[in-house]
């Protein structure tokens, strides 16, 4: 998915790309915020490594505040452990 986003952006189809990191609800809120930040930055770094200009990237992180699959606190859910890539035109 990262390669496809980079190829699309490098072909001139995007003005900016926003990468957002997320976590599940296991772990503390503070830890999850940091983890989601590291997750988003890793994807952004991969995009830059594939030729996407850093000036066209925005990085955001949500911790466990925007779960893809609603779960109770302390629940390990792989679908909530993700980074999203939003391509802006």
C-alpha cells in the first residue's frame, strides 16, 4: 500500500499526503499516543524513501482515540493497529 501511494503521488496525482497512526486500546493512553506517532512517522519515512517529497507530507497520530473496531479498554485488536494514508488533491 505504501508503494502504491508513493507511485500515485510521484505521478503528480496528489498535492499532499496525510499519514495518521493509530493503536488498539491495550496499553496506557500515553504509550499509545507515542506508538501511533512512531507508526505514522515510519510510514512517512517510507514514503520519503520512495521519492515522495517531505514537503508534501503531513503526519498525525490518534493513539487509541479513533478505533476502526470498537473495543473495550485494554483489548488487543489487530485491525486497530494501523496507519492510514490520505491522498489529498
